[in-house]
C-alpha cells in the first residue's frame, strides 16, 4: 500500500519563530474575489471570522502552501474557536484534536509556494465552503456578517459541495486513525485542549510532522479509505465538469435556436410572397390575347403568297392597251 507521499521536514524552529499574520482586509478582499469568481455574493466578515482567516493564511504561509485549502480553514477553526471547532468535529464523528491532526497531515504534502508573503485566493473548495457559509449568513435579517458558526452550519445542513465534505471527512478519519501513532497515546484523563497561541500552534504542527515520520506508513485500512475517497472525489469532479459542459452546450444551442427559427419563418414568408407573385403573373398571362398558332400563321402566309402570284400572272396576260382600272372594274362586274 502507498505510504505518505512526503517525508517530514526538519522544521525544529527556534523559540523566536512565530506565525506571520497578514492584513485581514487584504485577505477578505482576496476571499471575496474568489467568491465572486465562483458565483457567490461578496460577504461581510465578523471579527472572529477575520481572525480565523488570518490564522489560516498564517498557517499556509508558515508551511509554504500554495493556497489556503479546506484543511487550513478546518485547522484554524479548531484552534481559533475551540467550541465551534468541537461542533465541526462532532459533525464529522471525531474529536477536535484528531480532526486537527488530520488537517495537519493533509496540508503537509501540499506544494510549495513561490512567495511566502503574497496573499492569493483560497482553493476552489475552500472558496465554496466559505461561499455556502456566506449564503447562510446573508439569510439572516440582521447581523448577516459571516460567523465561524456559519461554516459549521453549512456542514451540518449539508449545503457544502460533496468535494468539500469528502476532504473534511478524510481529515477526520485520518486524524482518528493516526493521532495516537503520531503524537503518542493520550492520557485517559487528559483534556482535549486546542493550541491557543501561535507558539503552541507551531509546536503542534512540528510534533505532528515529526511524529508522522517516526510512525511510519499508515495502516492498510487507512490507505484504502483515502484511496477510495480520493477516487470518489475525482469521479464526482469529472461528473460535475461533464454536467457543466453539457449545460453550456445546451445553453449555446438554446441561444442559437431562436435566430434559426426566425430565419426559417422569414424564408417561409419570402416563399409565400414569391408564390403569390407567380400566381398574379399567371393570371395576367391568361388575360392577354393569345398569339396565332403555327398552323394558322402558315396558312395565312400561303394564302397571301397565292393571291400575290395570281395577281401577278393576271397583270402579265392583260392586253397592252387595257388599263388596270378598267380591268378592276370589269372584274368587279
């Protein structure tokens, strides 16, 4: 079975190393740009949500992630708002600490960013999770700022896309299966406390990363679950892409059908008008005097020629002294 893709990094940070928090306003602007790109309305963010976003971006910067993902948001939610994070973990049928460990294990193999300081848009699924939470927040008549509880509500009410739920469930299952192997067995009476300060967050991430390497490969069942869920996620993404492409094609066909029907009606109208014109021309042709037939015309020509020949012969045979007028008068008698 496959092992963890990336080995643990040696990040034993000195005591003075801490998370680098970025400007909340710039982060919210980047999130709103992503929401608008994916068809959601721009949202307003409460102070607790801004703190959550700042922590998510700080964790991504600290671990050199390319983007803030669902795992960054989930981990920040557990650390920044333990009560809300506990509710999220319960929705996913695990405890908050295991879920946090699972999020760390999932975000560790992510690709490295080029710059640690640039604020980039969140990943597609992270934006969709925030977008669906924003929709729920905007349904409130008052205080419609996005709250951390809205993220949990979107999971509980199943308004999030399937791909987001798959990632959350993957982190929960992975954390539940690997927590003891990574951090060691927890004492029975030990309370599950989330790290409350940047120093504690860094310490927890480092412990998980080191313990991940020492624990060795995951068990076969965990690997199988991960493999099946990744396959399901990719399959659903392919199906969604196909449906979206078909919808675009149908829209294009629908847009082109109206002009085509209009052109067909216009052509039929022209043909009808041409038919009426042809009928009128036929009626006028019937009203005109008919020309002589060929036989009648030939007979008339022969008669004229015969008469001319007869007159010519008659004039030739007349006596020289006889006038034509006299001949005509005699013939008339």
